[in-house]
C-alpha cells in the first residue's frame, strides 16, 4: 500500500524515482512508494524538476503546487501536492500502471 497522507487540501506521498528511464511513466508501487520512471538524469537537480513537472502534468495541477519535502538527493522522496485528493493520486496507479 502506498504511503499517502491528506490534510487541509494537501496530499503527501512517498515516491521512488528511477532516473534515466526510456520514458516518463508511473511504474506501480515499490515498498510503499509510488514508483515513477523519468527520462531526466539525476544530475544538477534535473530529475527533481522533471518529477515535479510530470506529477503536475498527470494530476492537471500547476507545477507550483508540487514540492519535494525530503529526499532531494535520494531516489526515495516525500512529495507534497496541493489541490488534489489522495484518491486522485491513487487513481494514477490504475490509469498509468
């Protein structure tokens, strides 16, 4: 089960990032985190920026609404998304995976 918390219009979710993938996609669940494959390399913060852009795009929310809370230098991150519900984040698994 994916670790998702929701309070006051803000969803916090655990994300596992795989940089330098062949395409940007949601690849299911990994140890309680949403696994996301990104084409961007993990250098000069490009994978983190790509993660925020990708999540904003699939959730149809502004890029400014997506923020990395912790794990900026790690593959496992905690991401905060404003203006969406936990159900919308969980629905990504059914649509993308």
